[in-house]
C-alpha cells in the first residue's frame, strides 16, 4: 500500500519532470505533412497489428513451456 505522502510526492515528481523537460526541450516541433495515401497507411498499420497479434497468440498457445506447470 502507498501512503498519501508517497502518492503526493509521486504526483509532484511527475509534474516537476514534465515542467523541466518542457523547459529544456523547448517548443513543440512543426507537424509532419499529411500522407499522400492515407488508405495505404491504414492498411499497413492494420497489417502490422495483425502480424503482431498472430505472433503473440502463437507464442501464448504453442510457445516454449506451453502446457507445463511449475510448482
């Protein structure tokens, strides 16, 4: 369990980090230009997502140690 003091210090530390990083890094960069073919980019993103999901599912179902239980 965390105490209220630990949570407050964590929040303060996070805010301090964000403020210092913003001060050191500076302003935001200019936005990237729009894609010439957004449909292709969407297709590529969905394809990568499917490959990653299939890989993770395969490892979970048939990966090393599958079906072995250690006590």
